[in-house]
C-alpha cells in the first residue's frame, strides 16, 4: 500500500483530529481540576482564618458579657467589623433568642460563609456569636483563574488547530506533489511542534509570574522575599508601610537591616527566622512577644511565618516571609488580662486574683513551712457616706483610702478589694506579731483618714480579722472564713480594732455554730421541716367566747427531734433569713385547714381559733413587699383578717419606727390586730407607745417572772398595765409560771396571761393529726 495514498491521508487526518480533540478535552479537564483545587484551598484557608477571627472576637464578647458591659458590645462589633472589610455581619444572640448586639456592613454578601460560636459567660448565661464572612473575593479570584485558563486553552486550541491544519495540508500537498519529501516534512513538523511548546511554556511562565506579582502586591499581609543568602529581593506595599523601606531601597540589603526584630519583654535581639529557614529548610514562625523596629524608630508587635522557596530540583533558592501587625490585638489582650485581675474602681487586685495568690501562699506554707498572714478589713462607717452624699462620694472614698492603705504596706504585700467596702491583705513571709503591727498601722491610717466632700467631712474606721497562715492552716475557704469571723468579732467588740483568730475563742465557736445553722435553716425551708406549735393566751377573768393563741415555731431535725427557736433564730436574724421564715409561717398557717376560722371573729368551733398571734421580725418590717404578701395571702386563703394578730417586739418597733407605723396602720385598716411584745425592756417604752397604734400590750416576761418577790418589778408591771388601760389597750402578761404569779396579776388587773403555768406549747391539731407529727407542706 502506498504510504501517501489519499485513503491513508484521510485516515491520518481523522486520527489527528481525534487526538486534537482528546488533547483539548484533557486540557479542559485539567483546567477544571486546577480551578476546583485552587478554590478548595482558598475556601479552606479563608474558613480557617474566619475560625481564628471568630475565636478572637468571641473571647472579647465573652468578657464583655461576663462583666455585663452590653453597651460596649455594639462598639466592639462595630469597630471590629469596620476594620475587617470582608465581614458583612456580626451578631450576638442570647439563649432566649434575643439579639444582644449586631453589626452589619450594609453590603449583601454574594458568597457568604457563616460561623457560630457558643459563649458561656456565667453559670446560667449562654449566648451565640454569629459571624458572616463574604467569600466574594475568593470566588472572584477563582473566576479570574478559570477565565485565564480558559483563555489559555482557547489560545492553545487555536494555535494547535492552525498547526494541525497546516501540517495536514502540507502532508496532503506532499502526498500529491512530493512523496520523496516525507523525511523533510517530518522534520518541519517536529520543529513546529517544538516552537509551539516553547511558546506555550513561555506564556505559562509569564502568566504565573504576573499572577504571583499581583498576588504579592494585593495581599493584606506584609511579604518579604529573599535569595538563598538572605538578601532582600522584594517587599510588597504592606511590608513597605510596616518597615519604612521601599522595595527598591531594600533590594540587595541584608534582611537583618531591613527587618530588625527584638523581644518585647527582654529587649534582646531575636534570631531572624530567615536564617533558620535557610539552614533547616522548614517553615519557621516567630517567637511570641516579637517587636519590629521600623526605619523611623517605631515599635510594632508582629507575628509571622517564613517558608523556603525551592527549585524543581528541590534546592532552596530563597525564602518568603509573611508577617502582620498585631499591636492593637496585643494591647487589647494586655488590657483584658489586667482587667481580669484588678478592680475597676480602685485598681487593686480583685477577689479572684487575690484568691489565686492566697492559694499559692497556702501551698507554699503546706509544702515548705513558710509563714504568712491574712488580714480581712471591713470599713465601719462607709454606709454613712453613701447614704449622705451618694455612691459617687463613696467611690471616691474607696479610691483615696485604697491608695492610703497601699502606701502603708510592704512592696511584697497584696492589697485587694474583695467586695463593696471589704478588703483583703496577704502578708507574705510575715510572722503573726509583725502582721499585728502592720494591721495596727493600717487601722491608725484609716482612723486618721478624712474625706471632704461638698463641704462635709467624713471619718471612717476599720475592723480587721487576722489569720496566721502556716503548715497547719486549712483550705483557702477555711482561712477566708476564719478571717471573716475574726473581723466580725472585732466589730462586735466595738469596731475600730483588729482581732486575731484563735481556734479556742468562744466568740468563734458561737459564730461558727451560727454559720452551721444557716445551711440547716435553708435546707429546712426547702424541705418544709419547720413545725407550727401554739400556746394559749388565757383571759384572766371569765372565759370569753373563742380562743386566743400565740403561734410558735420549731424545727424538726433529721433524727426526728425538735429544735427550739432560741437555738436557730439568732442565726436567722444575723444572716437575713427571718423574712423568709416569717413568710413560711404565715403561708403555712393560712393554708392549713382547721387552724383558723373563716367567718366571724367570735366563731369558736372545735378546731377553730378566735385569734392567732404571729411574731414579725425587723427584716419583714423592712421588706417593702411584705405588706402586699400579707394582703395577697389573706385574699388567697380566704382568711378573716380580724382573726389575725401580729406581734412586734418593742426593740424592733423602735428600731424600725417609721416602717412599723406604716405596716401597722395599713394592716389594721383591713381588720388585722397588733400586739407590742416584750414591753418594758426598752428605755423609751412609754414615749414610743403613744405613737404606735396597737391593740394589745404584752408585758416583758423578765418583769413578770419576779413580780411576787420583787416589789420594783411588781410596781413596773402595775404601771405598764395602768398605762395600757388608759390608752385603751388590752394587756397580756408573759412568763406566768405558777399560781402565785397568776394571783398577783389578778390583783393588778391584767387582762390576759400566758406561760408554762397556763399551758405548755402544743402542736396544732389538723384534721385529727398534729403539725408536730406531720410537717406542713
């Protein structure tokens, strides 16, 4: 067969065109794969950067939420969004769906990447930070790459098509005209192919170089490239701005000249990462706390990474270094770190940091036997300043006094603000006797301090508790509790003094016992383990219709025994639990069927009461919501208010005189009655009695108990009874323990008597059972 026959030429042309189509298809597939790979890489890099950015702003938002600084959230999100053009939206959403703060750039993202970060900022507080990143720039770059590849493929396709056409045409002409020039045609075809490949390679190299230069020029981070000897080759515009060198000026300079870096803390020269990168051939990052000294002497905090540039053979031909300015974020991190450990008002160490230092001191004492001391300081008259001139004056006093106390301490000591007007002092490496001398100096300085505010001069004093810290010391909580108790003892003994904690101190034992009762009282309130008792208040003359009782309270212990009020009421009063206990008594008394009558005041059925007296504490008098609570309870349980009598002790009434008058007046208007308890124990009893609208006057049992043997007590009881009758009040004598006292009270003319000689306290009967046997729930 003739090699150059028309049939062979046609077959050759078909094979050539099929090969051409296959090449074009492979090029398109390769281009598509390259574009997709580039897009995935860019999207992954962008997402990782967005994750880091979300974590950073999340920490700032968490701190603002923890401190309750909701207004600063708007400024934080707005500033952050304004400095990051790629962010289209930042949003902080609370756990209830309420938007706490938001930032929106106003531009709708063409391609959005949305990330969320849950934030726990308190025990029950939870929020979500949402970040929307616009991927338009990534997709735009990918589109540009795709278009460039398509244009390149089209150009190559056209070129190859022309070459193919010319080759085939020449082959056809050669087959017809010169069959003997086959060898020459083959050589020409080979040359044309080589030229095409060379042109294609040159074009690809030009495109790659152009793309690299454009990328380096437009990247947001600073970029410096060097040769294999560490000589600067190129700076992009960001690097020029940060270093103060232009790319032309820096070219040919050693990197250490253009890029001098130092340690922020030690100010020592930091090893240049380029030298290590060239030596080890790996990616190298800068150490933390690195500063760049610019050409004009400015200091810029930076972070960077350095990577080697390799030839096809693997040989390192240079280094590329990428870095960015982190001055602002580093300043903010330092500020947040300081704020987390210090009190915003005084600048002193806050409670959390103080407890950390105290824990370290305890650990050193336990491990090495070191001696330290803890001072707990509570200002005695601070509330007067706040009540007189407001919190602004109180804040100024705290600032000035903090600076004064700091000046009277050693450099190694730690002064912290633990609460409103409470301070703690950690005296490290300080024996107890020296701690007492320091405490005395602080006490004297506080006593001599004067605050002048709006032509008023205020004085304060300090009560202090001192605890030695040594190998035998307990946990941090125990040490703080001991210091607090010692401070309380100092207050109880007259204030303006310090007290040293001693394990055997009776005051500490009593204080500790009261603190133990706090937990038991709270548990009793939760478990409804209070028990209601009653004691009859009997008329001294003929039996009247109805009954008259005082409501008493007991606690059923876990072992089934009962605790009397004298064992737990002092702790309840000291730790602000009396209001809750008063409410418990009222609510459970009103809710229990058979305890109280529900119609007329003279009703006297088998289990009904004509009148029940309920004791009220000073805490309830001070509670502005207590009056509404009583009114609502009477209405809720359909109680006849004329069957209720509230008892207020004389000392409580005098201490809270204005509030007592308002409460008594309001409840008497709806039918309730009132008794003034323990009358005669105060110094101004008769003077206050004229202004208190009462129904009953209970004579102090301390006078009644010795009325038979002590004529002075008898005369006082007689005088109180006479004054009460003149004012239209019924009188009640307590502590009636025998018939002799009862007969004496009959002679005096008291209206009612109450005591163990009349009736022992009894559990309330409820539908055949007893409250003493079944706890009210």
